[in-house]
């Protein structure tokens, strides 16, 4: 319930951001939103699924992750060995950077934060502690793509790789995102991807099946592992997830002027359309470009044609509600996303461990926990 209240409040404030005229008041509201999100998310209890791994890693290094992340957590633990303090610090960094990014690229940053919270931002802040740092470092580095300064760009993203290996994908983006692609090529890729998704053409599943027969040893074991996480039942077709990508493509193709944001959206959409049958690819790589959804949806409301702008605003608000409900309504998340603020509640590790293990029985009803974040 807490997340719905927060989301509705943010969306209402986002509407004031669009229609309100008092710029000073809007700036004050924006700063209050930032402070609130830092406290609300930073002082959460043992929320979600992945705290089960990060909590013991913070205290005992039971789980060893990428070097940068381990140094980062060790440094914070050296200041104060308290997990809520750690969450507060790491959340503050994320939200403050997003504040500057949203202000730079969006006319309505409060609305952008509302979209962020409703569309994957909540889950990313709770679950993807390492990925978020890689994404944040890349968002800072976009400035250097625009200024054509490759060395600071590479430095920031090599740092990102030390937090999560998936940030390797960002390295070639210095050349890819700033390029102006042929419109026919973009439309062709979107149409082909749409055919694959809507008609549930399983390219990756078929490829893995063929590779399974011609390989052996460790590679075969890895392929079998990937095949084991393919959804048993198809969730692809003409659904709201596809509709969301269609709306984003419409805004990016017809109205977005910033090449970097436009191409980021194309990549996010393409990864979804072509790889959604295999969660590890669609989530781990696709999630790196989720920032384009938050920013471009918000920028879509800035369109001068008010009829189109307000229509898009209505659609975006609907998608925000759908996304949040779809995620929180999953039975496993109903258990693991019961919000408790650590300031007013004592952390009960043993109780939460029992609840988390109990919730895992619902994973068979999803397409894997990973996909709960992406879809």
C-alpha cells in the first residue's frame, strides 16, 4: 500500500509540474521529492529479494562481487557498519545524480521522478544495487559523448564495469549513440522486432536448441542453464508491454531531437522485442537503457501540440499505474515488498529470511525473478 500512496502522490505532483505556473514552488517541491525518496528508499528495511545476498556481503563478504562494488561497500562499512546507513548512502548518490540528470534534460523533472518510481525505478533501487551504480556513472558520462571527450567517458564507464560487468555494453556507446541513423533502417528494425515479438518467434530459443546439439563440456552446461530459464508459457503478443514500447517509439521517432536519448530508446526497445524470450539478456542488458524511458516519456509531454501532449500524458500515467501494479501484484512481491521503515521498525533478519524462502515457491508462476523487474 505504501508504494501506491507514494506513486499516486508523485504522479499528482507531476501533474502540478506540468500545469502549475509557480516556478519557485515547483523547484521547492522537486527538492522535497528528492529528500523524500532518499529517506523513503534509503531507510527501508530488508525489502525485496536481493537483500538476502547484499546484507551478508556487506557485513561478512559472504558473497563476493565485482572489485569496485566490494571496495565501495568496504569503504562505507569502514565509516559505519550499519546496513541501513549503507542503503541510505547508496540511495542518496543515485537520487541526487538523477536529480541533476532529470533537471538537465526534462522540463518537468517532478513528473520524470514519478515515471522513474513507477516504471522499474523502485525495483532497481531495491534490487539492483550494483547495476544502478553502473547506470549512474554512464548517465554522468553522457556529457562527454556530447562534448566528444572520450577519456573521461571511458574512465567513468570502466569504473561502472567494476560495479557490474554488464556496463561493458556502454563502452561502444560513445560512437553508437551520437550517430544519426537512416530513418528507414530504424523503422525496418522496429517492424522486424515487432513481428518477432507479436508472433512469438523464438529466435534465441531455437538458436540455443541447435547449439546444444553441436557443443559439449562447460559451454553445453551454460547453454542448458540458459534454456532452463526460458519461459514455459509465452507472454509475448499484442499486450501492454508491447504498447508501451510502441508509444516510446512514437515519441522518440517523431519528436525527440536529442540523438543520444533517441538512440538509447531504440536500443531499449530492440533488446526487448528481440530478446524478451531470454530473461538474462533482456534484463541485464536492456535495463542499462531504461533511463531513456523515464526521460523521453517526460519529454513527450513537452510537445507543443497540446492535444498530442495531453494524450501522451494520459497514456503515460496509465502505463505508470499498470507497471507498478503488475510488479507489486505478483504473489512473491506481495510478501517481499511489504514496506517497513527501519527508523520505526527493528530489522528481523530471521523472520525476513523465512518469508523470502516461502515466497520463492511463486517463482515458477513468473518468468523468473529477473523478468519481474523488466516487465
